[in-house]
């Protein structure tokens, strides 16, 4: 075996050359960073930050952003640590807790610390706002620990994304109620995020024993279903508020419709096309949401 490789439960994993201690430390830090699922964690945090700034929270937007980031880190680390043995058995790559890059115990510790930090940060946004956000984080942990492999795998995504605009609205002075269409649109985007994120990995997940809703629907069924909640989210934001739709709402419907349909259609050529389409629709919806506002008028 080459000196720059080591054996892990999933096989031989190349690591950067250098002094043994430096390699271990660098590998662990990088592995811990990767184990938090940085892409989704940063995307959800950026969404929360944009909503907070767009709602007029001002400097308190940093507090909301920090609370959401801590929650997302805890969820990502919990996911990798809990799935470590299953991922190792399935030979999944890019999973630091299962390929030996970082120990599952260290990832569990990071998840616990992040969750402990999330609690006071969330409650500092307001008792009700903090409770709503912590309920969303709890739902995400429940997904990791139990619901991921069941037909209810979609439920934590719906609850979590629906809670995000609600928590932001409740963080405003006076804790105004969120508009119903913002919560409904968030829930629909959460459902589509679950479908789009799972779609490329359905076969691998099945081999690991995961039987969530997308796995039960199969590749074709998930592709056919995915555009519906994406279009539904945009329609709710465009048609939900009183008054005429307006040119902005009409343009959002056209753009979201195109992205929602093209993404899944290209999925067989580009593995992440469906998820990219979902992200594009989410960006359109975010712009529309910022124009409409997240609190009751």
C-alpha cells in the first residue's frame, strides 16, 4: 500500500501526502467540514438570510442566519454520523464518517455541539420564532433517525421549509403572523427539494436499505411528480395574495414552469438536472416572495 493511502471500512482512501500528524489533522478537519453536507446547509442558510434581510429585520438578520446555520450543521452532521455504518456497507463514496476520514464519534459530537448552540440562538430570535425553528430542526433530526427510510420521508422537508418563512416573520418586532401563502409555498418547495435531492441517488439508497417515498415511487415516478410541487409553490405565491397577479407573478409562473419541466426531462443526461431545476424555481420563488413579503398585511 502506498504511504499516501489508508484502509477504511469502505476500502482504500487516498489522502494528501505529508507528515502523518498533519495528514490526520487536515483530513479530519476537511472530513468534518464535508460531513455537514455543506451545499444544502449553506443554501438553506442563505435562503433564511435573504428572507430576513428582505423582511426588514436589519441587524437581527445575523441572529436568524446564525440560528439557521447552527441548526443545519447539526442536521448534516447527525445525518452522516447516523448513516456511517449503512453507507460503509453500501460502499458509498464521499461520506467522511463511513470512509474513515473522520470518526463517527467526532461527527456525533459536532452535531450535538451545533444543536446545543442552535437552541439559545433560536430562542434569542423570540420565544415563538425560536420554538418554530427548533421544531423544524427536530423534524429534520427525526428524518435522519427514523423517517428517512419510510413512506413519510417527505414530511420533515415539508415541515422544515414551511417553518422557515414563519420563523423569519415571527422574529420581526411584535412577532407578526406569516402570510399563509409563504408557509404553503415553503412547504411545497420542501417537498420538491426532497424529491430532487433524492432522485439521483435512488438506486444507491435502495442498495443501502433506504425506502423513502422517492424510492417507493422509483426513478420515473419521482421525475413525473417533481414538477407538480415546484409549479404549485410558484402558483401559490403568484395567486395567493389578494389582487391581480401582475406582470411579475406572470413572469415567475412562466420561468418556474420552464425550469420545473426542463430539469427532470434532462435528468437522464445530467445526474443533477432535476435538483438544478428545483433550485432555479426556488430562486424565482424567493424573488417573488421578497416582493410579496412574508408577514400578514
